[in-house]
C-alpha cells in the first residue's frame, strides 16, 4: 500500500504514527515522515487534483509470519500468524492514527491512479499446512 501523513497543505516534515490492526489485534505502528508533494506532483496524481494537497506517499509492505510482524523487513511487533484469528468469516484490516499518539499527523492512503505507485491495497495470504 502507498501511504503518507496528512497535513494542512503540504509539509516536508510532518510525522504521523500510523497504527495497523488486523481483526482487532494490534500489528504495530510505523511513523510516516511527511505529507509529500512540495517538491513534485505525484507521478500518477490526476491533473484535476489540487496542487496544494498531498501528492504521493511511500510504498509499504507488511509481512506477518511465524517470526513476527515486519514493515519493509523491519520488525514491527511479535504478532505471528497464529495470533490473527484467520478462521473468522470476515477479516478487518485497519489503518489509524490514535489521537493520543506521539505524532498525530493524520493519514493519507493512495490507490490506483494516484500517488507514485499504480496499485490499490494488495493482500496476499500464503498458508503452509506442512
């Protein structure tokens, strides 16, 4: 997924603690450094999108396996696959900035046709019964 902070206008330094939750289980928090767009428009951002608002984010990958939860290969928490209640009929993935976080800088989530990466949120599940 591509995401960034959310600031009034554009801010090169606008940290935001973005928390990730799956089925009510906290996966961890990542601090986005900025609300990007002062230097350049998003590569895919449509021309009609106002120039003075966020333009693009950073592409982030969260991986959960038997060793823990990682964001771009950096450990985010000790939550493992067995903790996730995968037998539930519906799964809920939540992105949020808690009002009591150290950096309450908002959140922008980009999808296909916006930002710098032409994709929506992608979820892949690989379970090995062996």
